[in-house]
């Protein structure tokens, strides 16, 4: 859960009782595991040092700064960071944000900034450490501008500091759900990270699109398992913690619980839920506790993922699929966003993954029947490339079959159970 920007206070100026509280206040909540502190807003400010802004808790306007810089001295937060870490929380620093002055001009610029982050916030040393002796647990990249160049050098240099360190450090990222992310896409696909907190809000693929082909968690699962350098990376659903936390994408606890539980069952990369932000979550009845309870019912961390059974016919090469069609192909059940003919792939131009599946192979046009052997009078022979709605009748292998619901590619008498045998085709009507 993000902390640092007093999101509730910014949206609800007349309700100061629910404004952001000191960090320590949120660490008594056993629901929370990771707290990215938001934000380090500028990579290089006055005097060449970064700028941090923690809203009503610490900033460079209301608090003192280190001489010759715009870097706020937030050492009063150090005891809270230490307290939270002793409660088992990982406390990281979120870089960027929507208004961040971020980006690099060269590899050497990125490498130098990694050294600065290490010395000011992590395991290094400096006379200008904003949180004093407190040592954060890593960084989160919430890069929403400034381009994507040279972040690989930044990450590599940070990891060189991590090697041999006495504690575990984390590098995470918070891309927008639109795939690929304009500012983080290449960075997360070329560098091994520990987790991503995908922002399913303020976007056309937000939580409000769940149940449609606009909802694209499956795209991110495909990325995690096929394109991320770390094939064990976890993908979190980033959600607004209340209706005033974002311009769009908020859904109530009951809806979010259903989405989270269903997503956990459907995709092996699912890691949990990330909320923006702590102040909003508390003001909204501690929604974080509600979602943790929903996820805890019937499951726990560390369990092996149980792949859903295949519930769609195998993709047929050369077939024609109207929008809404579902096929199994290479470990996923895919849904056509509109008319599709080619196979599902990582371009996500016509197909979107709806669920992982036990099926890991595809079918060619000749591997399964594509049509019935013959028609029966006015009843046409079944065809694998024809869409049938409930009540439709076809002829297949000498029998008449009736569809129970919409179907495409499901063989009469097959495992899908779509078709019910009406009876044999009279010999005189076979053609």
C-alpha cells in the first residue's frame, strides 16, 4: 500500500481527521506487507541531489533542507521506518509519480543516480541522508514520464551494490495497465525485477472493464511468464482504495474481492493487490483488510498454483473466429476481441488471454475433425468454423445434434458437452 502523498487529504480538504497519518500508524495493520513511500519526485534538483515530497509529513517547503539543496531533511521519520520494518514490513522508496521530474541523459547519468540512491536511502553512507540511519528495503519505479532510456544501467548499478549486502533489497515497478507501458515497457522487459504493481485505474483497461476484453490482467500474466527476465515475477492488481483516490477505476470491496479471487485462480503470476493509498484505504473502512480477508478465505501464500481445466476448444489453424470466440492455445484460454483468423500471440492485437489453462498445445486444421461427414436433409453438416447458437441443429457422423448454447469448434459428442444428440439421421436423408 502506497504512503506519502496524503491522497485522501488532497481530495477531501474538509475532512482533516482522515488525512494521512505518520507512517508508524499504518504498520500496526497486519494486512500490509509492503509500503512504497511516495515520492522521490526529482532525480536531480538544486545542488545535484534529488527532491522528495511526502506531502503533509515531510517536504522541502515546510521542512528544513540540506544546505545548498532542495532535499528535505526527514530524519524524524527514521524511527517510524525502523518500527515498520520490525513489524515485518518492507519499506521502499517510490521514484517518480505523475508529476515527477525524472529521466536520464546517459548511462553514466543513470549509474551516478544509482550510487546516489544507494548512499542516501539504502545501504551506503552520506552526510545528506534524508531518513538518517534508517535503511530502506529497495525502490519502486513509478515512472510516468521522461522516457525509458538508461534505466537498465540504473538497475544494474543498484544491483551491484546489493551483491554481498547483509539484507535483501527489492526493485519493483508500477506500470500503467495499457500494454506495453510507454515509459516502463522496455525497462521491465529487459531487467529482472521482483514484482510489478500494475495500475488498473485512470486507464481504459482499469478495474471498471473487468468481465470484458478491455480487462487485460491476462496480458500481464503472459508477459510475466513469457517475456519478463524473471519468470517468477509477481503481478499485483493496482487499485484505488476509494472513489476519491483516482479519476476512474474504483470498484467497491465486494466487486474487487471477486476480481482478486477470480484472478488468483486464473493466473499463476498473481501476487496480490496494491492500493493507492494508505490514507484512502483507512478512510474507506480499511478496504485493505477486507481484500486480505477475501483472499485468505480458501487460500494462502506459498500454495502451488492449480491450473484451471481447459474449457475451450483448441485453436484450429485456418479457422475463422468472430469476436467473443474462445480457444485454448499454448497454455491459455484466449478470447477474440473481434474477428480473428490467425493464432493468438504476444501482440494481443486480436486475442487476449482470459485464463491460464492446463492445455499447452495447439491444434492444426487436420488434427481434429473440421466438419461432419455429410448433411441430413435440410440439416447442414457440423463445421468447426461455424458459430452455432443455442437450439441450432447439425448433422454429425450420421446423427442429428442440438446445441445447448453458443459454440464454436466444439465437436458434437465431445468433452465440452455443448451438444445433445437428437437422434439418428434417417438413411434416406443422408447426403
